[in-house]
C-alpha cells in the first residue's frame, strides 16, 4: 500500500487487566487489548485532507456503538 501513496500508521494496542465473576462465583482475571486514539487519528486525517483541498466531501460510517 505504501507504494501506491497510502500512509500507514500503526498504533500499539493497550493491554488492560480485567476481572470477572463466573456463574459459580469464582473470580478470574484476563487481559483485554484495546485500540486507543484511532478515532482521533482518523479525524485529524480527514481535516488534513479537507484543508489541502484534496476532496470536497467526506463520509464516515462507523459500526461501533462506542460513540453512541
């Protein structure tokens, strides 16, 4: 993709420890991987493209409920 002029930005996932109680009452711990800052990165890229005059309209569609 880089050869075609696409800029790839990689961001590390944040690791968080979570606890949950199972149906039998036992407490378990597990690691959850979370994306952080991706939505901000997309917004900054959209503003940059619009200010550069590279497009007239941007349409963003999101399937996540985290912005509800």
